[in-house]
C-alpha cells in the first residue's frame, strides 16, 4: 500500500474531490480492501513542506508554463523531496512536460542545481503489462499537437 496526497491550489480542490468521488468504485476496487484514501490538500508553492515528511515520489504534469514561477516551483519540489525525519530517503520527481514550452530549457538549467536529471525515452518506459500487474491504471488520450517529454529528477546528495 501507499499513501497518496493530491495537491493543487485551493480553488481547484473541489474539482479534485469531485474527481475522487466520481471514481470511488474504481479506487475502492484497486485498493483491494487496504486502508487509506487519497488526501486532497492545497499546496501553495514556495511555502516549504507543510506535511512533516518528505515524499518518495512527486508526480507532476504541465507545471512549467510560466517562467516567473520556476524558482518557487523548484523550491517546492526540493522541499517535498528533502528528508525531514531520520531514516527517510530523498524523494524524486517524475515530470511530464510540453517539449516546446519556452520555459523548459530554463527550468532544466535551474533544476540541475538541485536534481540529477534523467530524460526517460519512451522506449525505456516500463512495459505496460508489468505496471498493470502492479496495480497501475492508465488512460490513453489522443496525443496533443505538441510533443511531450518525461524527465526523472533525483535530489542531489550534499
């Protein structure tokens, strides 16, 4: 089992809760009787880590749309991945992004100061059958007009 926390800005939390409610049967089936339910929490970037623990994996998508917010986005990623308690390992970020966004090169340049960056080629993604066997769900959507990429970022050891 795992603990899942879903974050966004406060104004979007009702939409996240509605999404969970609409998928309640599927989520219960996938949890297979295990305890816990995804937590929906507002997270204001740039305010540190309000959770009292770090996260093993932070998933993000479509976050690098505004050059002005890149420093606070990165400070939030670092805060969420940095061990808070003794014995915690540093977390990682898996980020999906639009390759043609102007902010992407700047974001990666800034992120390299804090993270080891590893581009994940599509051919190196784990086989879907293996992920499905581990209980993952996938939705295949029509590809948007702009190509996307995936990067895996591990917090650098100090």
